[in-house]
C-alpha cells in the first residue's frame, strides 16, 4: 500500500512547488495514515472543496471551516493530501 502511495506522490502535481518529495514521504510515514478511495460524482472536486486551499494560512482566510484551515500547520503538515 505504501509503495503505491509513494508512486502517486512522485507523480502528483499536488507536490510540485509545495515541498520536497522526501519531506512529504517522511511526514506520511511518520505515524498513522488513513487512506481513502472516493467514489462519487465529482468526488475529487467535492473533497477538495471540503479540504480547502493547500496552504493552511490561506485556507484560514478564505475557507475557515475547511480541514486544512482548522487542523493544518504548514504546507507539508496540512492534514490532507489528495493524489489522483
């Protein structure tokens, strides 16, 4: 499972520009991880709307009820990652 996730991380556009892949893989492997598969019409978009902007400081300004605004502490430690 983790190898599959690492492949998704390396190929994801979500990672570019936010952090080093090594920092992200260290964070994701540092403790418990919940992996989910979304199966809904427009599921990725709906989940992204609930998660909020990728930068928690921006999320606090524009989407204060989002996951990242409420629980994120930085661009890497942002509570939620979506890999498609």
